[in-house]
C-alpha cells in the first residue's frame, strides 16, 4: 500500500482539510510514521507532521514556533530524494509547496492565521477521504476544542512519562 493511502494518512488529510484539527492530524500522522520499520526524519511523512504542527502554532499565535516548524516542513518538502517523486502525483505537490511558502511568508510578516487545504489529485484518495470522513467524529473547526486541543486533553500519561525520565536521568 502506498503511504498516502494508509488509513492514518487519510485521517490526517480529513483533519487538516475538513476541520483544521492540526493537533489531531499531527497525532495520527506521528503514530503512522512511528509504525514504519526503521522510520527516519527523511521520510516525507515528517514534512506533513511539521506542517500540521506549524499550522497549529500559527493559529494559536505562537509565531516563533510556527516559523520554525513551517520552515522545516518546507525544507523537507523541497528536498525529498528522487525515490519519493511518486508522492508528488497523489497530492497537488506544486500547490502544496506554494501554499507552504506563502504561509511561511505570512508568518514571518506576522500576518493573521490563514487556512489552506492540501489539494488531492488522486480520485482513489478522494474516495478514501470521503469514506473516512463519515466515520470520524470531527470537532467544529475554529472551536476552542480544536484550537487549544493540547491544553484541554488529559496529559497525565505524558507528565508521568516525563517525570519517570527525569528520575532515571534519561
């Protein structure tokens, strides 16, 4: 299966395009990326993870965080090794690069948050997105539940793990 047709990538696209739940998109895509044997930061999925993170920061007004992560995403998108050229025909890659470049510029110029969609070229992927959308309980775009998601979720497991790492000196 091509990585862009994996159910978690399809979910990411729904979260990114439909309700701009960038935090949730980041979460599902990171889960997918970490499930890949010998996953590395050079994999194209990391560019999408960074893009989603950057959009989340931008919308919340964290321009420094947004600038750093959007810049990294743009760099990864524009330096993909040729082995990943096939990835460029499933989404409108030229439009994606243009949109990320514009977002980077707007963030640098301290412009208000702006939404863009990842344009899909593949009819098969469009159909998978529509099927997936029907099975997700999407939050309302622009709601506090979406905008401040990382602050509103139960973080006890993360805090516990962080505390354990501190105690063990890792």
